[in-house]
C-alpha cells in the first residue's frame, strides 16, 4: 500500500513540475527578458535534479524487498536477526522434530531439536501466517528440513553474547 501511495505522489510531482515549467515558458515567453529566461531554465534544471533524486530514492524503496528477506512487517521486525540474501541457500540444521520453548514474536520463536548432549538451539522463523506457542512440537514434513536463513544474536541472562542459526522450514 505504501508503494502505491508513493508512486501516486511521485507521478503527481512530475505532472505538477511539467505543467508549471511548460506554463512558465510558453505563456510568458514573449515578455520574459533574458535574465528571467535564465532563471526559469535554472528552476527547471533544479526541479529536474530533484525529480531524478526522488526517482532514485523511490526505486531503492520499491526494490528493497528483493534485496533482503524480512521476518515480518517492519513493525514486527526482531532485532538481532541478520538474514542471508534470498539467493543464498543455507545449510540444513535439522530434519528432526523441533520443540519451541520461547515465543519472541507471533511467527518467531526460540526452539530446540535433538536431545542432550546433541541438542541444537535455533531461532525458528515462520511465514506471516504461522503462529507459534510455548511447548509446541513441530514435525518437519518428509522432503523438507530446517534450513539456515541467517543468524540471531542475543545476550544471555549472564550477559554473554550468543549467536545461533535462524532457520525456516523449507
């Protein structure tokens, strides 16, 4: 929705600049002296530069989703998570059942797989429509695995910085 509103604002801006510049040059061309013509041309150049800058910013805004995957909407984004680019395929962390032990966001939870001493800790990242709950057990479907999509860094209660894999079931 934000992208559509931004596009409408951008098109409106271009239309207004074009109408003003054309109006200024065509209707007043007879009476403008050389100095006024130079000022009008300078104004058009400045507006063109502004529009080009705006277009580049708009292009970056529109294509930012393709550069890096986000966990959820920006309002629900979890700090401490660094995700790989979409092009990178992560390694398989586990194909075993995953047990959730702490929910961080509705579709993001700390989880474990395996049993002691080979227990693996991970951040499970779900899709927007996935909702997790404490003590949930997730069986990974045949042909899929919990694949690493990034890392999650957090401080333990003792103040120690830990880094664990962020995974998605793919």
